[in-house]
C-alpha cells in the first residue's frame, strides 16, 4: 500500500504539485491477533483443555463444568468459582485484544480506501490534462504549474487542478477525522482492559460479535447472549437435515443449532428477564420456525418436526430434539415472553385450532384443505412435540385456550365428530412407529409423548396437560373471552371435557379449575378477581339446561356395586374432575348459600349466573343454577360426602358467628338455605340414579353415611371456610371469624346440622350452652355455670338436683377430675337412648333440660355500649327461626 501511495503522489506531485499523506500506525493487526490467540490458549489451558476448545468455545453453548477437563476438576484445590473467574478474566482480555486488532484492521482498511480514492482521482485528472508547451521546464515544488501551458490550456489546467485540490481537501478532512477516531478507540480499548470484564464491557463485545458464547459458557445465566437473526435461518436449515429417515448423524453443527434452540426456547432462561434480549429471542424463534415451515415442503410442519425416523439418532437424542422443539413452540406462542398466536406458523395454528370451517383463514396453499383427516394426522405429532416439553413450559393465553377449545369441542361431537372411537383407540405403538421411535425402548423412556402412549386418548390428555397449564388461557376459555376456534362455545367445550370417560378419572381435566380455589384466597385483588370471573363462567356454562342434560345423561355405562347405570352422570366416572369442582364450591360457599335468598317473600331473588364481585368475593348465582352445580358434586359418594361435610361445617361456623355477633340473617339464613340446597341436590341426584330420597328417614340415612368421616374432614375444611368468609360475608370482622374457626377446630365433632324441627332447636341450644359456659379456650365460665347450678332441674320440686347436675347426668356437661366443665357436642356420647322413649333418660328429657337452661341464662352479643343482652331462649329462637324460614323457602322453590 505504501508503494501505491508513493506512485500516486509521484504522479500528483509531478503534474499538479500536490500530495496526500494520511497518518499511519505502526500497530500490526496480525501481531495483535497473535497475542489474542495466545491469551485464548491460556484460557483453555486454565480449563485443562490446551487449545482444543479455542474455536468451538465461542461458536456454541457449552456447559462450563463439561468444558473443564477432568484432570483439573480432580485436583484437591479445585474451586469452580475461582476457576470461572480466572477463565472469565483471561477470556475478556483475549476478546478485547481481538477487538483492538479489528479496530487496527478497520483503520488500515479505511486508510487504504482513502488512498485508493486519491489514486483514482489523480489518474483521472492526469488523463484529462491538455498538451504542455514543448520542452517546457519542470516547475519547482510549490510553484505555478500552469506555466507549462499556454492559451486556453491554462484555464483547462486550472479547472482540473481546482477539482483535484478540492478532492485532496476532502480526503485530508476525512483522514484527520478517521485518525482522531482511531486514537479515541485506542484509548477506549486501553481503558476497558484496565477496567476488566464489567457487564457493560462484556455486553459490548457480545453485541459486536467478537465474544460469542464464551461469556455465557463460563459464567452461565446473567451473561449476554449472541442472538443473531441470520443464525436462526441457518440453524433451521441445519436441523432440517437431521429429520426423517435420511437424516444425518448428529455432529458439531447439529449440537450447536440444538443448543441455541434450547436456550431460546427455555422459559427459565435469563434471556427473558431482559426486554431487548427477549425481543431478539422471540424473533429468533419466529424466524427459525418460519424457515422450518418452508423447508417442510409438502408436509405439514407438526408432522415434519415430529418425524424422528432417523436411524442415526438414539431415542434419547430424538426425545431431546422433540423437547427443544416443543418448548420453542410454547415459548413462541406465549405473550408473556414476547410471543403470541400470530407469531406461530399457520401450520401450528391449524393444529391447535383444528378444522374451524368458514371462519378459518388460509394463508398458505398447502393448508387450503385442512379438515378432520389432516387434523387427526397432526395431533399425534403435536402431542409428541408438546408432551416432550418440560413440565413448567407453558403456552400463551390464546394458543392454550384455542387448543383446549378444539379438543373439548371435538369430544362433545362424539362419534359424529373427528374423534371417532377408532382414532381414540389408536395404539401408542402405532403412533411411535409413525414418528420413527423404536417401540422396544419406548417403555423405558420417562415423560409423556408418543413414547409409551397406550392410545391416542392418552395423547389428548397429554395435549390438555400442556394447554391447561395456562391459567390465563383457562380464564379466557371459561369467561368466553378468547379462542381461535369459533365452532365451539365454552359450554360445548366443558360438556366435551367432563362427559368423556377419561382413563385417569378426569385428573388432567381438573387442571382447568385447580388454580381457581388457590387464587380465590389470594391476598392480591387481581388474582382473586381472575379466579372469581373464571368460577362464574364455569358455573354459568355448566348449569344451562342443555349442559345439565348432557352431563347427567352421558351414555356411559358404569357398574356401581350391585347396580348398573347405562346413562350415568359424569361424576360417577370422572371422579377426580368432579372433586376439582368441589374445590370451587368450597371457595364460594356463601355465594351458593345466598342463591336461596328471596326477593320479598315469594320468589328467589336471583336467576342465572351473574358477575363476580371483588368487594365481597362473591358470585351472584341463581337458585336453580346452584342446585344444578351441586347436583354434579353428588355424582360420586366421595365428593358428595365432602360437600355434605362442608355444608355441615359451614353451618357450625355460621352458628358460632351468630353467637359472637347476633347477626342472624347473614348466619342462620345462609346456613339453613345452604343446608336445604345440599339436600335438594342430593335428592335430584338420587332421582337421576333411580332412587327416592324424598322420604326424610331415607335421606337422613344417606346423609349420616356421608358424614361418617366428619372429624378428619373438619380439620381441613374449617380453615378453608375461614379464608373464604373473610372476603365473603358482610359486616363480620376477621377477628371474629378467626376466633370462631379456632374454637370450632379445637372442639370435638358436633352432631350434624342437617336436621330440622326439634333437632335444629336442640342443635341451637347446645351451641348456645357451649358459648355460655365456656370461655374461648374451652374452660369454665364460672358465672353462667353458677346460674345453672343454682336452678332446680325440676321446677315443681325445689329440692331436686340442680340443672347443671342433671345435664351432667345426661352427659351433656362433662366434668373432669380437675373440676373442668365442658359441653359434650357429640350426642352419640350423651347418656340417653335415642330410640327408646321409655328409657330413664329420653331425648325429650334432654330437650327439656336444654330449654330450661336457656330460660335461666342471658346471652350477650357484642361488647360495651353497642352490646345487647337477650334471654337465652330468645337468642336461640332467633337463630332457629331464621334457619327454618330459609330452609322451608328453599325447599318450596328448589325441592
């Protein structure tokens, strides 16, 4: 280059008296690159790998622990943290030095370009010179070179000289600026080398493409990643070469492309904590899958991606590839990670939405005919891909709700729809063969997917397991806010999901609702609101008359002990799913209780299912809808027993709150209404079974059987009821609720509140007696006990034993050897023969004694100036009156 500049300047000097002399540097790019390579070798030697990793360590992602040689890790003084720091620092110095080498090379290239530009200008000017005066003497430097010309040629020369001089001025200006920039770059590189590997300095090298994966390989999460769009297209072409029967054997290029996909597709990756990195990663995935779609040719993308019939891959390697692809699809679909429905290739959108009729938009000719046949070919492949994804990978809201909708709706269509029995019975072995997976090893491979599938029904469960992970997608489906499959309403989807006889008893399907019960008690308003809206949508769509008919007459035959049901209710066979619905009932029991409220005195106040109300954590549910939903819960005895116990515990808590506050409408009325609502649902379920529970005695027997394990259930249900009530009952403080829950939890089981007439009076009086003579910790209240001890048990015989002593004789009051007196809440432990009216202590004797007790004590509600005091009999009568009135009105309107 020096020779070229000398030649150009010799011509320019001899003809025009001009020269161009841009500043040069003695720095050698080659020497600096050599120093950088030596430092990279030093980093590799620190890792015990000599220089064998120098290339690939920056070109691909490698785990540091795998990159460290075994003979380094074997040393007794090996400290991975220190080894990382040392490797990281040396690596930074090598890359910063390499950056300086590039800066030197860039400067020299720019200088060379300026010189060539000068040379071109000189050559052009020299060619255009006019003829000189014959034998004109050569002018001295800095003299007037126009003396060599005469006449009009003088002006011509001056014109050419002016143009070249202008060009020289421009080149000198640009050369000076470039030299100034070069000096600044030199100073900046020096400063960065002094500073060391700060986050900013490392990010600069990664963004510049000088430091590839090495920072991430050494330090792991938290380090910047080299995400480049051109790599996405190239890696898609690489991965495509390893699919299908003619696929290549995995090599370095394959593993590099796969590792990049794994990093971009992993939702736990640190990439997605940085907005700019997230944007790049999602764009990378979009580009990669678009390119794979193009490379799939005539095949649809799900089938193309899932065809793992590469004999050069082990089943474990096929699974690893499927996992990376599945997680990439889910991440690309997920709005929280920068993806979304519209960013997926059309082929994947079709596989999720299924055939949607006239509403389907076809963008690509090969997908123009997308019907049941094509969808059923895609579903095993999609199940294989998504089922291979990790258990915490989640699809986006729209993708998940659409996939759930298409599967649930197709199941509702039954035999007339795409999911005919032969398709659902399609064996896992056939699926595995279709996907090129050896059946011999399929059983030994863990995880879901086509490996180890018994049939396609399990494949559908696998897809639902993935789609139902998205709580926002579930909310969207239940509220009817969004699905790309417009053929099916939320009601259709719910009927399909719950009425199909699942091999896992509906365990997978309950993923649709499990999160509702958790978030119903959340301290965050947004979470409670989302759960409440979803619960309202669930109840609304499941309790229409058409949904009720289809869910209680499913056509599924169930054998139950000695009986056979040819048209059973879904709760009889999908027992895990219906138990999930019981969680929803438990979370909104007061809303169900209030469904029995009257509008005036003649009609139920609510019809249909209204909206969720955040202020009191309630849903406005009509009585008929509440009964229908609770009828589902009676579909199997396990869930029915749980609901009966919950209703019983709820009534006990309501009684406790009444005796604390005196608010009988919010407590007694709700308890009476919910109690009868439960019984009405039980009766309706019995009718569906072909049984008759309208007879009170038969119904009581049924309830008693369901209540048999009350003690164990109460310990779990009471705290849950307390959480629910804190947001669901008006005018009652949290402190009161906590006090009642603690009291109820610490007491032995009470007898059932599912009683009426004299029994509810008895229940109320025993509860009152417990509150009257026991303090919060259950110890004796001396004042009230003394009143009972001073009153004769027999008003006609003043010398008879005291009322307190009589109740002790009956076992209603118990006294320990230490003198502690407590109320025995379990009538089974009273010293009375319930079935023998002529026994020494009949139930009527106990009722009379309890009534006498209420006549001789006062009951105080509240404290201070706002407190009120009532005779015991009036306090208990107020509760039982409200309870009975609501019970009777509910019976009248709901059966």
